[in-house]
C-alpha cells in the first residue's frame, strides 16, 4: 500500500471514508436518528424549494423578463439539473450532514471547505431570512380575506419597504425553530404534509388561471431581449434554492446512498414542471404587465378570475404554509451544516451538541433562529435575494468541480449514482453557474467579495487554529490527481473499519 502523500498545509483534505466514519453516516449519525424514507425526503426537498420564490418573487422575475420568464425558469432549472447530478453523485458517495461543505473538504481541502460553509450561510441562513420576509404579504392577504383586517404596514414590512419591523418574519422563524427542536420525525411529518398541500394549491391555481388564458398575453414574448431573460434567470434561480438541502439530511435518512440521489432528481423534476406551469398560467390570465411588481400576485389573479375573495384566500393560505415550510426546511439544513463544521472544530462547539432527549442540535437551532430573524425583521427582500443567489451559485460551481476532482483522486470510490455524460455535465454546470452569477450585477459582486474576505479572516483567526483535523495530526490525502491506491489514515473512532470496508479494491 502506498503511504499517503502529505497535502499542503492549507489543503488538509479529509478522505470520504473518514468523513463517513466520523459522522456514523452508514450507521446512526452522530447521535441523530434515521427516520426519513424516500417519500419524506422528496417532500423535504420540495418543502425547502417551493415558497417565496414562486409565491412572492414571481412578480419581480416577470418584471425583468416579461412572458419570457418561462425561459428564465427553464434556464435556471438547467443550471440546477447539471448541479443536481453532481449533488446526487457526491451525496450517494459521502452521505453526511455537511452537504457541500463536506464535499469540498473531501476534494479541495479545509480552507475551501470553510469558505463553502461560509457561503452556505447565504444559501441557508440568509435565504431563510429572505423567505421569511415574504411571509407577511400573504399572511395579510389571508387575514384580509378571512376577517377583513390585516397587520399594519409598519409591522408587516421591513424598513425601506413601507414598514418599521417585519413581525411575521420573526414569528415564522421562531415557530420553525420550535418544531425543529422537538425532533426530526415530527419535523419531517410536518414538512411532508405542507409540501403536499402547497403542490395541491399551485395545481389549483393553474386550473383556475388557465380558464382565463388569453393567447395574446404572450405575444410580445421577450420585450427586454436576452439581457432580460438572463436577469430573470438570475432572479428565478432564487426559486430553486434549497433542493440541495436533501444532502444535509445524510445522517437522518434511511438507506442514504440510494435515497439521497433519487430524492434530489425527483424533487427538481416536480419543481421545474410546477414553476413553468404557474408562470404560463399567471401571464396567460393576467398579462406580464399585470403580474409584474404585484404583491401576492397569485391570490390577486385568482380573485380577478373568479370574482370572489374565496379562491384568493385559499391561495394565500397555501402561500402561508409554503413559505413556512421553506423556512423550516432551510433552517434545518443550516443547523446540520453548522453541526458538521463544529464537529471539525472550525466553528464553536456549541453547534455540534445533540440533545439526548430529542436527538437534535437544540442550542444550534435557537442560535440560527435568533441570528437570522434579525435581518428577516429589518432588511427588504430585494436586498437579500441577489446576495443569496450569488453565494448559492458559487457553492454549486464548487460542487460541480468537486465531482471532477473526486473522480480523478478516487476513481474506485463506491458511488450509488454517477453523473451522466461525465465530464461534460459538471463542466456545463460550472458554466451555467458562472453565467447566472454574471447576471446578478456589479453591486452584488462587490457585496459578495466583501463577504468572502470576511470569511477568509474568520478562518485565519479561528477556524485554522481550532481545526481538529490539524490538531489531531490526521493524515490527509493528496489533492486531485492522487493515485487511487493512496490509503488515508484515520484516527477517529471507527474510521479504520469504515475505510477498510469502503476503500477501493487494490488499495
């Protein structure tokens, strides 16, 4: 057997076997319980995706692209499909809670893994805030339809958007935290029920809107040209954020090597078809100009088509449930990623503590809820969406590259799913991610650069010094291109046994 070649001090790549062994991902994960089957995992994925992006963000996307918003949704979906293949392969090969963070640790090293985890604060934590911001619009629509009363604008919107503090956003995040700390079984059941309900509500909307469909509403199909479609796709991408949350459940899923890849692909297929139908139905019934910039657009369209507030109230109820389920699922993903980073010593240990009573990271969940409730209460939705989008796209580009890196370094690693048309698919995934990042605008790029710079400083000041991988003197694999017969040493409990079971033949 070849001795492992030392990687650079800044790389410190952790082998997939060591990651799996440390998390107990093939057994019971780090004190977590395996309670989720394939159906619940698909519902969890749908629950993490379908929410503010389609119920609230549709009007902004239509304002950018016009009727060609359908193309924007397809373009965003194509980006996600290529990346979904990469997530499916890596999720099946490394079924741990860290998702993209762990994938980067196994391929690109500790520093890049930390920066990916830092960007995941945007995809999960900040996106939870962004999603929560839109909850108040539909809550007021529902209250107005049911009892003729709604929350004052000062309490239902953030500053800069007609309000002082967004109280509903804080409430929905607290409710999600309360459910999450009770246990994953309860959270999964609630998410599954909410996912089924909101799919039914969107199908109902399409059925009503198509009765008023007018062909002429799509005649001026792309009024803003290719630039409008690209800008629309960058905004539409926000509507897909969260499908990769499926991989954060790696230690709480039954048969994760089979169910994680399947759930990702099924979830993305359902969501793409649903979004395109909703966009065509909305514009066909009410025109692009009517939908653009209209708060709670779906409820308004149903009210106009039916001549009654009852249908709008049903849609508003579905939106309230949908957005709440996204907050729940995304907040779950954030706590599991922070748990993995804490397990590696890169952030404080409080995030890895699991309650023996509920088998959940109670303290970490409440910290996430409190920290991200603040921007949800006081920051407008538009100010959050673009930064969240560019951070997520950057992470997805890294995941696509990680597939290529792991194929080169560990070609014989056990994989329950393989990216089709390799290496074309991951390379196209990277290309589409960069293309949509370009569409977010210069201001967003500057904000993102500052955000990354802060991440580098945090890693240098805390993460690098407290890394358990570094402190324990764990042997790291060489970077991409290392021979498949390199055998990583592992000092974590059970790591040697896991490595022996999963190591490539001939090692």
